């Protein structure tokens, strides 16, 4: 099962973040994960060719989605939207 490679929650957060924000400096990626989780997730996503890394001398690193990464991130966004809507409905039902 390939999905197990993405169980590190930072991988999903990075894909969603880049889908929303586009090409981003590595230092500007704002997700809820430790630095070690972030770097581990980046390694996984690069290996799977879902993101690309561009190094600009002397120290800048930019991260962006590949075409496959965009496709995966789009699907994740759809899943997140469904879950968010469901959660909001549950909150409204609990208030009644």
C-alpha cells in the first residue's frame, strides 16, 4: 500500500500548504509540525516526485509542487473540504 508513505502528517500538510500558496521559500512553509518532521516529509515528497526543490545561491531553497503533486494536493483539498463540512454539521447538531 503506497499511502503508508504519507502517514507522516507533515507530508499532507506540506502538499496542502503548497497547493494553497504556490512556490514557497523553505523557511516560509508554515505547518503544524516539528522541523525534523518537516525535513523528513520533504525527503519523502521529493522521492515520490510530488515536490521539487530549487536551490538559489547562496542559501535560498524554494519548494513547489510538481504536476503529480498538484493532482494529489487537489484530491487532498477535496477530502479536507468534505471532512470540514462534516465537522461543521456535527457541531451544529450538537448545539441543537
